[in-house]
């Protein structure tokens, strides 16, 4: 079975879709699939082409046995809607040229969305290559862009909703990263085949028994410090004001520390807010390579997930949940909906706090700080739960069997 993975985001970039697609590709190849990736020159989230790839229009390389074709993309640190559209459509056009002229035939094209616009390339290439299109939806666009206020132009939104319908109509199978995404698509397009393809974790790579980390001491934290942690994109979906407010509430306790690691469109604004507070309990670091994450997570006490309070967030499952739970670190989850039902209500892997409620977050932090037995038990629950439900090996096995059946 020859499969082309078409995505704007792929390693060596750091991020959730990059890791998820790469890990799936490696596992499907081990099952016997012939996997090729068509992606952009690495640039995300800094929005700057990596040094190795600068001034290149096209390159073909190999990564862990995968053949990777990369085409050009326009990048800019300007976050205007026009700049975003130039970014998306530059890859739409360049990926189609490369796919058409440099790649052979495929049985399946698996296209990652967002960006939704890449579906244009996917549909055209699927027709050209006589391949079946699987459209993998990790975020409901344009719905999420509209609800988060990223896109407000009614004309653009109207075009995007029509494009979404056209892409789904031309897809053989639509996969969704969450059950909420799958339900939304199934309710609006009942005639289409759908499949839940969740994110997960490599439980062998994120295994605390294999990690001996000195990150805590290297960064001048002591063994009595209780470290609350966030690592990921500093973007529109998260409300960091409540984290800063909780840090302010707890500034009198010198043992409670907040560590934020990441990059993204709201990074500079967040750093400015942290500097204004001038508290000694908040620490910010730039993004780190994936290889460093297990060592950092092994050194912290709990993960904070401060999602914004929107209907859209209720169907969101942040990828950082899986890695931290695999490392036996409980979560403080600020979102209602699917993530809470899975990891708090069913898995007992942490505590939920009311979204955008700093007082409730402060209260839940103190519950874990004052009850280390609860902290430990929720950590144990977390690894057991993701090992059974969200093991990348099991996810790839099920998806491979589904493809064969189809």
C-alpha cells in the first residue's frame, strides 16, 4: 500500500501535528506500507526557514527510513490575514507542482488539516494520481478560526465553509483527532465515512523509569520546589492570564514555581506580562527539541492546561496531556468536554478547574501541593490510562487494520 502524507507541518519542526504524523508514518511503514511525505521547508513556529533549507525551492531527503519531499513556502512574522493566506497558498501551489512533477502514483493520500486550503492540493493530486483521499482533521476549520476570532471577514468565512464541504465531498474517508470532531463532521455530512484517529504517546520514549534528569538542579530549582508546567504553542487557544493570576495569588509561597516553555504568536505579549509582574515564581524558556522534553517533564510536578472558555475548546485534547501522563505527571485541566470526560472523570489522571477561573486554579494547585499522596496516585493513574488507551503502537495497529478492511 503506497501512502502519501501531505502536510504543511513535519519534523524537524517541533509541534503536535509534526510529532503525531511522523510517529504514525514510521509505524505504518513498519506494518508494510510504503510511506512518502510531501511537506514544506521547516519554519514553524518561529516563522523563519531553518538555516539548512534557506533559499531552496525543493529538496528530497530521508528521515528514519521515510522519503521526505519538501517544497517552498512563503513565511513572515507578520500575523495579518493577508500574510497568513500568502503562507497557506504558497504551499498549496508549490506542493501541487512537486506532487504532480516529482512523485509517482499512490493508493492513498493522507492530508493533514489545518490548514484547510491544503485540501485543494490533496483533491487535485488524488485525481491526478488516481488515489483515495483521506482527509485528517485535527482542528475544525474554519469553525475554530471563526470562534477564536482569528478570522472575522464574513466573505472569507463563507468561502472557507464552501471549501470545507467540497473537500469532504471528495474524500474517501475523513478522520478526526477527537471524538468531538468526528461527531461534528458525521452530523453535518452523514453520508461520509469517518474514523477516530486520536493522538497518543510513545510510552517507551516517555518512560520515567528510563530517565535520570538533572534539569531541576541545572536550572536552580531545589527538591522542595513544587513546579507547575506548561510547554507548547503560546497561541490563541490558551489563556495565560489565569496562570499569571494564579502565580500572583501564590507568590507568597516560595516553594511553588511556574515554568512556561514555548513559542508562538503570543510569546512576546506573554513575556511582557511576566516582566511586568516581576514575580520570582514565574520562569519562561524558549521551545526545546523533543529529545529534551522527557528530562524536563521528569523534573516537574504537574501540568497546567489553561484553555480558553469556548464551545470549541470542549472538543479539544491538547497533545501535551499524553506525554506528561506517560511520565506519571498529573494534569490541572482547564476545559470542559471530551478531555475532562476522558482524563479526569474516567482516567482519574488529575484535577479539573473551571476554565478561565484563576481562583479555582489556585485552589486545585494547593490541593495537589498539600496532598502528595494524591499527586502520586494521579500520576500512576495517568501512565496506566494512556498506556491502555492512547499508546501510539495500538493506534497505528487499529488504523492499519481499518485501511486494509476499507
